[in-house]
């Protein structure tokens, strides 16, 4: 007989923040949506507004099967941006 003392009880998933919320909760503490047959994760349970904002930002790309552009979190001027500004 196996010792089941290290088995944790399953956690309950949160309810959707409001009716019509387009994302669903996954057991990995993430909000997700199935797009074009692929499961895409958008953010953590603790911040459903940020997950919805990410869905809205990436939806035009994902619905067409494209990869959304990366979000630049640095906010600073990089060499790539400087060269592109020079070439304009």
C-alpha cells in the first residue's frame, strides 16, 4: 500500500470575473483560450484584467495563425530602434 501523505488535494479554479469573460481557468493558475485548435495562455488567475488586455492585443494575430509581436518592456532606446529611426 502506498503512502498518500504527499498527495495534495486538488485546488479549485476561480470563477470567471463576469459573465461572457472569453477566457477560462486552467489548473496551471493561468487564464487560457483555445484558438485555431491550440491552447494559448494569457495570464495568471490573480490578474484577469491583464490577461484580457493581452488577449485583446494579440487576438488579431492569433486568429490569423500569426505570431504576435513581442512587447518591449524596457521602454528605452535600443541600438535596433536607433538604426531604424536613422533609416526612416
